[in-house]
C-alpha cells in the first residue's frame, strides 16, 4: 500500500532538498504545501513536477481554512519544515514568525488529533537552546530552552506546544533540532549564499561584529537523510539533535569560501553586530547516532564546493537571462 506524506514548506531550502531526497530514495507519495513567503521559490520545486508521486498545493499553514484543502486524504506523516526563519527579519517584525511558526504548528497538530495523519515530525533548530560559551559542552536534548531572539523564541514555543500534545493526547510526534544548514537552494540572504553570491560579483561581504561567532555547519543533504531516518525509525515523544560536527567561526567560513573561490579576503567587511547575536551553537548528536545509526557523511569543504558550484551555475543562468 502506498504511503502518503504531507511536507510543509517544501518550496523552501531544506524542505525542497528533503522532497528531492525522498523522490530519489523512497517510494513515498508526497503532497507539498507552501505559502511562498520570502523563502519559498518556484525554482526550488520545478524538478518535481513530472513525478507521479508528487503534488503541490499552495496554502498557508497558519490559515486553517486553506490548510484543510490539503487534507483530502489521510497521511502517514506530516513533516513540518514550514517556518519563517530569518533572525534579522524577526528582530524587526516578529508577527509573521508567531503566525507561521506557532499558530501554523498548532493547526497541524489539530489535524493529527483529528486523525488526518498518523504522526508528525516537527523540524526545529539548535537556536532554541540559546547560546554557548566557547568552553561549554554542546547542547543535548535535555538542555533547557533559552531562546534569545524572536525567531528562536517562536520555534521554542512551537516545540513546547508539540511536547504538550504528546503529554496530553499521547500524540505520535517527534522533534528534530538541527545545526546550521548550508547547500543548494538556500536563500541568498543567508550567510554562506551571501558570501558566494557577493564574491561572484566582487562585492563586499558583510560579517557581523568581530566575526568570531561560532556555528556548527551541516550539509543539507545530511540533514535530510537524518529526517528520513527519524520518519522511518524515530520514537514518538522523542527529540533528536542533528549536528554536522563542523564548528567554525563566521570569519573562518568566509575566509575558507573565498579561498576555494580564488577570491581576495579583503572583500570581507566587518559590520555592526546583530542585536542579541548568540555567540556559539553546537549540538551533541550522539543520541541519533546511537539509536538510529545516522552520522553526517559530507565534509565541510566538499559540501561548500558543491554549494559554490550550484550558485555559480545559477549566477551564470541569471546573467544570460538578463
């Protein structure tokens, strides 16, 4: 019997890569819903249109009337990638983050309660844990939530809502929290794409503050493999941290990319730091490694090169079209 999945936010960076993963490495039928806010792009999902295991429905998960259109069948699982996720945008206008990340998650949980899906996987972020000091051990699944910006606060709120539905209704839900993703299809405002795109045009590359903020980086395809494992083997009520084991300062990332691209490091320009800028993120992924057998397989340098190549091709196409 065919299994049908509902993927929310599947026109975004990680969601589109996840759909690509499933169409290539599974037999699932996929319904993709996306509202096409700033992060969702038609170009991210064009390659799926010819698949007989894929369909797209435009809707906003925060709008229960729109969302109900997608539930014309029962799903094996909902995988909730849909989110407003740009920290800078959340600082200046938090409302869309509350609407999508909190109320949208609530609407999806209600669908599971109503029997419209067998389970739900909530895709979250390491940012809900707050900030680490340089010598602190990485976050574990038991680390208390301490978000420091409106974006991470909205994701932490959604996570707590998901947890409450497990505790109250014994709803089959799972939460994943991943470190910083990079790779093809990512929005140009994000750190690594901005470095690549600016370098391609020999433009100044802005780096916040002293550039010594540390992030753990994971190639998006490694993240998608992890989510598929959680979908197929994860235990209800559990949280799984997903990390890349690649902690680097922002300055190190910028320098490495410029070196790989053969560009001058003088393109880097230090700019005023972001408000509430967390100093370091890092997650302990030993739980998912031990219980599900997952580990990242794409080294940072290799993943960055794949990402550079993808943006080079897109940059070349755009120059031809213009």
